[in-house]
C-alpha cells in the first residue's frame, strides 16, 4: 500500500481583484476534488481577514498565512508548486491593457525559487505568453476547471515535467541575474 502524498501549491504576494477570481477557481477545484490531494497555501502580506473578506476561507485544504517579505523566499522554496494567477474577464477583471502588459513583482522570485510554476491566466497576458515562450511554467490560459485539474495532476505526477520547468525557470532567472531573493546578484 502506497500512501498518497499531499502536494502544497502556494501563492505568495498581494491579494487583489486581479488574482481573486483565479484563486477562487483553484480553491473551488481543490474543495470539489479531494482526490487531488493538494493543499493551497496563500501567503500574503495582507491580513488574513482581508483575504476572507474577498470570499476565501481557510479550511482543511486551504491555508491563509500572513507573511512578511523576508519570509517569502523560504516559503516559496517549501512549496511543491508555485501558483501564478491572473483573473479572467469572467471574474470581472477585464482591464485588457493592464492584463496584456502587467508582470507581477513575484515573477523573479518564483523563477529563482526552484519550484515548478503553474500559470493560470488569460492567453493574452504577459506572463502566459512569457511562460510559454521560455518554458518556465505550465500554462492554463482558459477559465476551464477541467484544464486546471489536468494541469495540477500533471504537475503532481510528472517529475520530468517539473524538472524541465524548474530548469527553464532558473535559466530565465540567471539570464536576468535574479537571485533567490528576487534582487540582482552582484558579480
């Protein structure tokens, strides 16, 4: 008998309407399919009550944790998967110009963390396009629960894919000289 291992998927950073709908999709999916054996950890600099006000409650599969900026790199490294979300227009966030060009400040940290990245964002967003082009993240670019579930299962079970994504992420981080702390390294 082999014990199933619960994987930790983590989001770190601010919590706004730009992420809210996409994070809610993941929460709903995790709660709907307990067989996924995935726990979502939301590490935010915001007070946990703010996250709860936005409709996300902690539970057995969802942890809300306030963290300061200094803790974030170690927390990211403790995750099995890093979640890089951007809400879809169906979530009420349809600022197309912002979506096309926005790049979260957490991206360099995620790239340098040494963990596979799941990008859940519209196809026209900067980081969906960038992740596809550079191969550093598994991209789900449609608000489709089946596609999101399939991606989670892939990341949970396909170790070679995770290694490939992680190596590509580190290559991109090195190209821009991003360290594990998201700051340029001094040469």
